[in-house]
């Protein structure tokens, strides 16, 4: 169908903002494919403008977006409890899920933390390792092309 994909993008907010620039690029790229429900992950100051105050409200909104979305794309290089929770919920909801994990030029995790076995070993989701941003964008294109077909 020509209906626009609704994409839930997940990335670390509380656990660390070291990859904020990368998130911005990924969200911009995802926007070419559909509607990114969680644009604020790239720019958390947008959250303030959305008027969320309590943890309960944020949780409620995120769960509503997860329920509504067609798929989840997560950048998981920075370990984040929130992102892990979102991935688990998406898998439970049977949403197609792509996890992107960045390695440095030596092939080691870029943030020094290995990917959780609960993500890496989960057969219901796709994990793609990448070194450079274009590889991540290509993995997104491939993942979403399958959804649209």
C-alpha cells in the first residue's frame, strides 16, 4: 500500500547523549521512508515543547506510539534500559524490529560495551553491525524495503 509507514526510532536519552548527532542523521533518513513518531529522540528539547512532565506520561505516550507504529528501528550502541524495554515491547507486539550497533575501525564496540545477548540472540529481531553511518542507512533501507513489499 502507499500508506505512509509509521516508524518508532529508539535511542539513548537518559543513558547518554554521545550519539545525538548520529540519531539526528538516522531520523532524517527514516523520515524519507515515513513518519517518525519519536523525532524527539534526536532532539530531546522537543520533548519539553510536547508538554510531557511525569515519567508516567512519557511512558504512556511511548507505549501508545509503540502500539501505533509499523516497525521499530533502534540505535543500540549506547546501552539504555529504556531502549531495551522498548525493544522487548516491540518484539512482544510482533513489530518488525531493527537494531543498529556501531563498531570502531578495529571491530570493537564504539562505546566499549558489548551488545546485550538478549538483543543479539533474539531471533525475532534483526541486528546489524556497522562501522560508518552509510552502512547504517543502507541497513535501514533494506529493512524498510522488505516491510513495504
